[in-house]
C-alpha cells in the first residue's frame, strides 16, 4: 500500500490548468462585451442539460433510447431557457444589487500606506 499523500487542491494552488493555458496567451479571449451573451449561453446549456436529464430519467426510467429522449427534451428546454435568460438576467442582477451590498473595492499594493 502506498503511503498517504495529501493532494493539493486546485484552490490551494490558485490556478487551474485551464486558467494557466488561457493566461499563457495560448488562446485569444473574447472581448469583455461578450460576457452578456456567454454567461447566459453556458448557464443555460449546463442547467437545462442537468434538469432535462433528471426529468427524463424520472419520467421514463432507463430505456434503451434514453439518450435520444434526453437530447430531444434538452433541445426544447434550451431553446426556451437561453432567450429567457437573455431577458431575465439583467432584472435578476438588479434585484440582487438591491438586496446585497456591493463588495468593498480591493486595495492594491500601490494604494496601501507605507
């Protein structure tokens, strides 16, 4: 049996492999203005995939054509969820800003007193 070796978590190291690749300049990033489309795009893909998979399995069990049934359910739910998020997300952000304090600005090394 191998001795126990504690693995360092990705949070402890500070950067994930993907962050290192992106920061190394190996890929060009989209401009910040794309955030308004990319966030709801990825959020809708992941959320509808998970919810439709659970709902499909609960409704039909595990038949041999589960993948086809799930993909059909996912396509419909994503087609509704993505445009809905584009409309609703700005309102949700406004609502959250009314209920939650804005984070305090972080002080940089240059702004700290000596």
